[in-house]
C-alpha cells in the first residue's frame, strides 16, 4: 500500500531575487530552489505532498565566519537561528487542510 502525503520545506534566501557582487552562484541556486519548490508543489499536490519555501534574510550563523565571506555586518542585527527554527516549526504544524506556501523572514533592520 502506497502512503500519500508529506511536507517539504525548502530554505531559500532573499538572494534568490536580489543580486550581490561575487555571489552569483549562491543567488542563482537559491532562485532555482524557489522555482523548483513551486513546480514540486504543483506536481505532487495530487499525492497530498505539500512543498513550501522559507525565504530568509541574513541569519547569524557560522557562514559569516568563513574565509570566503567578506563581511563586516552587524551580526546582532541578523535573524537569530532560534527564530528561524520556530518559523519552520510553525510551517510544519499547519493543519492538513492548509499549507503556508511561502514565508519571507527578514531582519527588522532590512537587508544587509
């Protein structure tokens, strides 16, 4: 017996719809992920599989410590990972009769 249903939450970035110098590959792949999620949602709807995208602004993670990321952004102004995880949980806890297709979560100070 084949079981139907499920939830896929893909995490994208506001870089999907914005251009940043030297981040071409990152911006492009995040845009592709957002588009793929929309297609997946439509293709799998008949199997009761939901697909949604969480689009994020800057999150205070070790990414910013990388030698490949040249930044001097105010890390305290970024989204807290704990708040991002609460948003993912909120998306996952929706009743079977509904889906949050897209959420954009940005720092209140705006994009960096």
